[in-house]
C-alpha cells in the first residue's frame, strides 16, 4: 500500500491558482467511477446515464438517501461531479481520485457563478442538470484526504467554487465516455 501524506492548508492553498484556471465551458470528462457497492469503485472508459437508475451499475438508487439509506435515493443527487484540478491537488495521485466518492471528475469550473442550479450540461449523448442540493466534505473525505483538505473544500471560498463538487440529475439519458467535452446547454 502506498503511504500518502495529507497536505497542509498552506500546501492546499498553494494549488488555488491552478484550480482557478479551470475552463468555464468546454471542459473535459476526465474520469468515470462506478460504485457498485459501498466503498467499492470501478473505473469506466464509458458509462450509461439513465433517468431512473443514474449511472448504470452504480449503487446510488439502491443505497438510498439519509443516514444508513433509510429514505429513497434523492433524484437531486443522482450524480456527483468533482473538479479534476481539486481532486488532483487533494488526492495527490490519480489512482486515489475514486476515494472521493464522486462518479464524474471533470476539468470544468464548478463554481456557483459559472454553474448555477438549473443550468444544464451536455456530455457525450447525455444531458445533466445542476441541482441546488449542497455537496460538502464529510468524515470519509477527511479520513481519506486529511482535516486540512476537508476544511479547504468546506471553506467559504471552497463552497463558492464547489471544490467538494456538485450534485446533478440526469435529464437526457445517454452514453458518456472519458474524454467527452462538457458544455453548457
């Protein structure tokens, strides 16, 4: 197992300039991660987005919502996207990206100003819509990337930039592939 040192707040803040250079439009889908069961991850070259099921083969629907899945899955949290530049910094190694728990990693500015709730994004043959449901770091994120990383993504600027990511829902099903361009609709 590879030992990884968690970055300090100073080291994380030093990466902010790169994060702020994320494209506003015409981003790229860098990684697709399917979660077939809790804490399991599968990297995909292509995936299929379905209106009812989410990312086909992902456990979003089966896992449900709320603590311990006692509620139905929230359609406003069907897919989570994380900025590839943020996860590159926080995870330090590409093979550690899936630990964040998000399904899609994109090189795109996910800030509130750039992607307000209701805005739609086309990628591959699918269209997804940004929802208002916040996506913030949690205990698992802290355990995997460190307390400073959690505070970094949950800081006021981190929340405005959606450094922990955004929630979306699928509005047009379709096939997506790593390398697809992500554009505003």
